[in-house]
C-alpha cells in the first residue's frame, strides 16, 4: 500500500509499479472521480465530500475495496490512497486475514508541506487515463495532452488552495496515525518523496524486490 499526503506521488508511483511489476492497482480516489464523471449514485453521493477535501465515510471506501478484491483476487495488489483512517486499516486487516493474504509493505511517502503546495498548484491530470504531470512539464507539448493516450490534461477540481488545506488537515488528523500502527506491525517503510519520480521509484522497486 502507498500512504502519504496529497501530492506525495501515490498515484504516480502506483502507476509505475503496475507498469514495471504487473501488479494491479486500485485507488478509491480514482474510482470516485470516475463515478462522479459518469453521474452514478455513488459518484453523486460522494462528490460533495471529495470536492471539499473531506474523507468519504469508511463503509463506502471499504465496500469499494472489498468489491475490487472480489473481482481481481487478492494475490497481488497495490492500494493507492487506502487506507486513510484507522477504522479502514482495521477493516483491511480483517479482510486480509479472512483471505489469508499477508500485507507485504506499507510504503510511506514522506514529503514536506512546501513541496505538496508546489506540486498541487501545478498538477495536471489526464481526464482519460489518469496520468499525472505538471504545468511545467506539459508546456513542452503544443497543447496540454496526455503523452500516453492523447487525452486532455486538466487541473483536478480538488487541487485548489483552500481545498488542499482541508485535505492536509484530514491527512494529519486521520491518516498520519496509520504510520505508527504499520510501524508496530513491522510493514512500514519510509521513503523521501520530495525527490523526482524516478528516484522515488528506484527505492520502491528495491523494497518490492526484497519483499518478493
Ligand atoms: P486521491 O485521489 O487519493 O487524492 O483522493 C481524492 C479524494 O477521494 C480524497 O480527498 C477523498 O475525498 C476521497 N478518498 C480517496 N481515498 C479515500 C479513502 N481511503 N478514504 C476516504 N476518502 C477517500
């Protein structure tokens, strides 16, 4: 699982892990954005919360993860942005025990608040495939299109300065305590995520190879 503040690179690293190691990834945030775009009851019900930087109720998120594990099997997975609260972590523990699947690694992407603010204010995301880049990287293209699928690149609607403040508060209050919890279980590994994506990925790859 990849844990860390907004903008710490969870989505980017999850994508790189999938490409390199072929491990399937699931991200509640990405699922909720898609549901909202599709106008489903789940998307509409949660849009108000996600747009304001709050956390969606635990039972909804745990339900999404259970559905995903049922569909994909529990033999290999990367969780991007799950769990984010202690009750979610406890539910996950129960689910994995039931499935007799150990959790190999909880990777904590350590990042300074300054870097978070800088990254989020220039983040662009592909509306079609979810690839994430930055305004500075995208100026090389004539128009902001995704280098992978040609989809349109745009700012995420919750990447706004005020919403970010709330997301950071939620992170500190509800997600940060998970670090101690996974540290006690011996699965936590901290990585300096202030560096570029390749440097972070090199460390993550090493951890995955050691855990295999
Ligand atoms: P992300 O794409 O991971 O930044 O998530 C975007 C938004 O989706 C978050 O700000 C939350 O509103 C919601 N969300 C994503 N994952 C979770 C989670 N594990 N628990 C509660 N809310 C979540």
